[in-house]
C-alpha cells in the first residue's frame, strides 16, 4: 500500500509549536497554487471557463485571495459567504449564489451585489418575483436534479433521487420558460454530479466534473485527463449542436483544497481496555467528517513515516460522543505521548464544519507559505469568544473575561 506524503515535516511542526499550540488546521500555499494552476490549464480550451470555488468548503479570506489569483470565482450559499466574496472585491459575474430554502433577505442581497442567482426550485421564481418586484436580472441559473442513483458507493451525496437539491427535468424546462417571460436572457444550468469519486472516466461519462476525496490507496484524479475527456464530450454534444460557445463552470470544494490542508494534533492519552485507544487533543469539533460520514482520513505519525504500522488503534477525541473517532482499528506505528498526528485531507470541510459542542473551541488556521514561513490566517477561539453572546448575563461577571 502506498504512503501518503505530508507537506510538513516533524522539524517544522516543532517550530510551529513554539508559537501555535495544537490542534490547528494547516494549509499548504504551494500545493493550493499548483492545483489551481493545473485546473485552469485543464479547461483552458473552453473560452468562458471559470471555477467557482465552494466557499463553504474553506471560508477563509486568505485562501480565497490565493484562488482569486488564478481567475477563480466564488460559489456562495449564505449571506455571510456572499458578503465575504463582495468584501474581497470579486466582480459580480465572479459570484454565484447557490442556496436552498433561501431567506428573502439573502436573495435580495445577492441581487443587490450582482451575483448570479442559482435557483434551487421552480417555486422560488414566484418567491423571488415578490422580492425583486418583477425586475429579474438578465442572467439567471437553475439547479437540475437528474434523479436516479450514481452507484459510487461513497455514501456521500451519491443518490440524487433522495437529495433535496434541484428541479426535475420537466420542472427546469418550465422554469426557463417562465424566467424568459420575465425578461431573463441568459441561462445557466447547475447540476450536482457526485461527491468523493476518484474515477476520471465517471466524471466524463457524467458530462461534467465533480470533486475528489481519496483514501491512502486510491490514485487521485488526473485533472488534465478529465479536462481532455470533457473537451471531447463537449465537442460531440454541444459543438455538434452549434453550441460551441457555451461556457463551462465548475464548483469544486474538496478537489481544490482537501489534499492541501491537514489537522495537526498531539497524542495526550492512551487507554488499554477491550481495544487500544490513543486520545488526541483534537476532537470531532475540529473535524466532524469521520463522525457524521464515517469518512476516511489517513493519519501520519510525524517522524515515524518509515516505522512499521504494527499497532492497531482507535484514535479518539474528548467529546462525550462515542462517534468522536478519527480512526477505528487503524494500523499505525507505535504512538508515544506527545507525538504529532497529521490527519490528512482536511483542507475542505474541515475547519468550516467545526462547532462548539461540549464547550469546545474552534482551533486556529495556519498557512504554510511558499517560502517556508507560517502565517496565522485565523486565530483560535478563546473562552471569551465562547461567552461573548452571553454578555447580558450578570452571572458571568465573576469569570472576569473583559
């Protein structure tokens, strides 16, 4: 079985530890830039191509600024994400608003800043009509749900028929007719294909591009191969129909960032009962994907990359939930207290899905820059942050958090 490589060394982790305690999320600037460049080159054959990065995956202004250098736009799903795109000076045409069960004020704000509104349901047309007082923008998009089942075996969003997103085939055709009658002139079609697939062929057969999540023993997507495959299908389907000027947009999250982020944590406890447990100072509040999806995240014990994986552990956090496990029955080198554990592929849907259950605080986000230096791009939360929304409660005065 091949070994995943880390983008940070034990020596670097020891140096980082002098300033930033574990746990923290660490991102690889060099890797992010190289990947964004590869994606742009893979679809350079399409004149209007643009990647609209899914902000929900990694909502950090520093990350978005890096992607902006490569012509990426942003795909937003909430008011806060729209505001971030606007604050970072993304042009109106570079902001996509893909939301569902959307509040009126968020539609209104998206329209105000000129974002492309991506309607999730045909009934939202009437809802939006009232908000805009009948003055629809000239460009709009609709989300399409093809139904069926992808049979990918990922268990994460691979059954469109059960998904709450998008319109049926007949609904989206009717939606376009209604929108055209209301003055819309330019139309987009947004369709979710799949999540976590690493098959280059699948993405081409599906007439599009999904995102990627990979296990240790899986080969990553080859974006150049995918780009050429999509190019071939594009020419066969759209080009042959005289629609060779249609722009292709992608909305990627994990493909763009997952491999270029990791959660760094320390082993602080060991437990020997019916199984062998290693307790770390991170928990599902820092990375909840294993707990809610059973998602696989490879783990490297820093400095022991070449040691035999001859110990079977459950790697756990401190939440009062038995699902708070980063790995179950994982074969790893012998872990000693104080060892750094690098939990791979957390660059997307890692920090962003954090929460404060059990009073846990969100960790810092750090950027390993191309020159080897480390920059804090989001500070860790403090106890004061946790209690800030209770500032009306006199009983908290004794904590002296001012």
